[in-house]
């Protein structure tokens, strides 16, 4: 039987934290269990980084597999010790229903950047997720990339809870804040014709201003490429740099349009790389990351 997420987090922290730090955390959890007031909760969350440090949470592949079994789609890759502890505290003493939603919203509104990142990373684990959607949507409206990515990256909450409009705005915002799109769960699954049109319009605005377009933009365009979008992809094929041409090829490969298949066939090297698995959106994302 899989452990609960809170049990897993506690196990990871006990394994990594020195004894005095773990004793402090245990004492805070016990205190909050007896008096889960907003004041005590704010104090505990605020003191967590100073008392526990900000080291990366050490997780093995087995730990990540356990996380996925405990909660489908949960990926704590990149969490820090203080983030894990803050999420644990909120899970243990935050309550449920409207009371939890109120606390979560209040905490997000008063949080500094580091605390906001922790709070939003815990979204897949909190109770009554339908009550948290409005605040989660606020998280992806921010211009602070790290906070945006706490909601959008390796977080199944948007895929599961956002309606199409919120989803589309989140994907577009990833481009606005300069965030990579590949770590967004459900990016291919939730792609839709409206998003494809929005992204093509955005590309036209960037081109008109003489500014570059992220190659990842075309990922959500390919499956729904109409004649206008295919014309845009042809432009990328003819004038783009190597990563842009790779992205155009991947987008064309996702299209069922005969014209797309003809264009891809003419891109011998890229078409071959896609066919034999050497070129994918994941490999292109890694290439772009290394280039930056």
C-alpha cells in the first residue's frame, strides 16, 4: 500500500535533517496540532527556512516513484528542505474545505517569493482542489518566473483543474516570462485549436516587432495547424535558425494535413531524426536549455 504524501514528506525530512532540526519541526507540528491558529501557522511557516535550512531535498528515483504512486502526477523534483517542510505543515494542520482554502489564499497573498513557491508547489496534495483554483490562477498571472513555474512546472494541478481559457493563458504566459514549456504536464494532452491560434497571433506580434519566437511555441500549433499556421511554419523552415527548424519539423510531424507531410518530407535530416527518435520535443528542450 502506498503511503500518504504527508507520510512520504516526513520520511524524507527525517532521513535528511539533523536531529536538532527535526526536533524543532516535530515540536512545531505538535504545537499546531494543539492550537492550529493562523498566528501559530504563520510563525511556523516563517521560521522554517531559518531552522531547517534551504538545502535541496535529496530524492532518489525510488522516492520519486513512491511519490507518483502516492499521488498520480506528483513530482517533487527540485524541492528544497524548507519547501517540503512548509508543505508538510500545511497538510498536517491547515484543515480542509473552505477553511483550508481561506488559509491558503491568505498565505499566498502575504507570502514572499520563497514561501509562495513552496505553497504553490504543494497544490497537487491539498484537500478540496476545486476551492483552490482561483488562487492557483493568480499564481500563473505573476510576472515572477519562479512563482509561475511553481504552479506550471511538474505540477498536475493546472492540467486537471484549469478550464480551457485558464490553460491557454498559462501556456501563453510561459512565453511571456521566458519559461520553458516542456516541464508543463499535459502540454500535448490539453493542446487545442484556440490555443494554436493564440500562439500564432503571438508569433506574428513578435515577428512584427523584430523579436525572436521561442521554438517551443510550435509544439501546441502542429496538431491543429490550418493553412495560415502552415504558412507560418513554412516561414520558420525557410528562415529560422537550426532549433527553430527542428521545432517546425516536430510541429509538422504532428499535423495530419497533406501539405504538412509534404513539407516535412522535404526536410530530410530533421524528418529522419524524428523517425528514428533522435529528435523530440524533450531533446529540443534540453538543447535549448544548454544553449541558454
